[in-house]
C-alpha cells in the first residue's frame, strides 16, 4: 500500500498468481484525477500488464460517493490561469497522459475489473470504459457533462457516444444527462450489475479461481464469477431508455435538418413532460455553444475512425480548449466563483474549426498509439 491519490496492492491467489488492485482515494474530491493520479495509474498498470504473474486487475474507489467524477478541473483551471495566457504545460501533459492511459486500458488483453459505484462521469467514464469488465451498482450514475464547463466529451467519449444506438450518444453529449445502471447495461457501457456490498466477496472469490496463463480463459473465469453475483436486470432503474423512441426521432430529424443544433433545440420542446428530460434540456440550453458545435463536428468526424484516431482527435480539441476562453470561464462560474453565470462566447464556424487544428508544430504526442 502507499499514500497518495491512488493506492496499490497485490493480492495472492490460491493458484499462485497475483491480482493487482488500484484504489482511488480522493473521496472528498469525488476522486477527480490529478496528473499525479494519472501517472501513478499508468506506471503501475503498465507494470502489471507486462508481469506474467499478474492475471487480473481491479480499479476501484474507497469512497461510497463516487468511482471517479473525471479530471480535477479546478487544478486545471489554476494551472491555466498561472500560465497567464501562455501554454499550460500541466494541462497539455494531463490530457496527453490521461488519453494514453485510457487507450492502454482498452488495449490490455488481461481482464481489468472497474467497479463503477455511484458517480462515473467524464474522465471517470474514460477509465471505466477502457476496462474489460465494467461493473455498476444500483447507485451508479453515468454522464458526460462537459457542456456545462465549456469542455467536450473526451477520454474516449468520441468512441463511446458515436457507437451508441438510436442517436442516444448525441443526446448524452449535448445535454450532459445522467443515466442509470439499467440504461448503461443495455447500451453496453457497463457489462455487469452487482450490489456494492458484495465487492469484498467478489475479490475473495477471485482469489480462489484456477487462474491460468491463458488470458481468454481468465476472462471467462471473471465473467463466471461476476455472473454469480449479478442483480436481476428487470429490477434495475432506467432513465434515458424510457424515452429512447422520442430521442431517436429527435436526433433523426435534427440530422436531416440544415442546422442540426437549431433543429435539436426546437425538438426538445416536443419531448414528453418529465423532470429528467427537463433537466437535460435546461443543461443543454445553458451550456457552452462552442462545446455544442465542437461535439457535433466531433461526432461527424468520428465515422470510420479507429480508436487511436479518435483519441488523437480528442487531444487536439482538449489542447485547444485549454487555449480558448470558454473552458476556464466555465470552471470559474461553476466551481471557483460559483455564480453559475458563465459568459460564453458565440460558436462561429471559425471558432469551432480552430478546435480541430493541432496547436503544436512537432509530431502528434499520441502518434505512437
């Protein structure tokens, strides 16, 4: 074990192998990610991935409130302000390191269990989304709420949302809506639903498994174990899927319209009267117009892209968000001054396009993905 924003332990199994466990420990900050956190996770997971004796990994939180709420945007804000108009090396390095970690999780051939209890948002969904075994609980709440702070759905959000059925990815990205475990299971964001109180029992059972050097067999062992603790899917709460048909129609019409965002805005008025939908619509209407423009272009460009290409595109956008005013302004309004009155800039086509232009002269930092 160690002190810091994440703690690591290695648990011996009865078969003579090891299970690596990474525990996020910044509960008061909803386990928001610092650059230090990302570096520690990258270093240790890389070592575990290469260690033949490590047969399985677990990524969890020691907080009952959140798995991970994403990047520590207050830390990013202060670093951007400290740069005083110049490039923030911290912010550029943070996003580069975060996306590299997320991509490596996606590529790992060993089973990685992410225990996504309660809040899983933004970069937290990026971590969970890269793991092979994505566990949720009844309390799980998932969202990509970047439109509220002038950022954009990143950390693998392009890949996740662009592959979602019925146009639901467009709705999630534009409204920042929170979805429940029943939604996430049906959409493939999660693949296991368990009771949070069973976590220790699950780990104990993992220790007793007959692990082998064959990763495909180990994946099956983990699937079987998690299935033994599975909750009844019929009893799991849903939010988004209650309105799937309505949202699918809304997105379809908007995609055929000359102006997607204008049609989307108008179409929101025709949705059923419901508190959850009202919050989603309000979030979109009060969010950053530049984020909305970026996201729409981001989704359109994603068609035909590989996973690595989507991460490279996201890094360009993220580094441009750091260099433009809406992101720090959104963080200021929400978390620094807390006046909730951001002064957004208009989303002209030129401004949106600037966010897709590489800000560096050298090779892309993620060229080797």
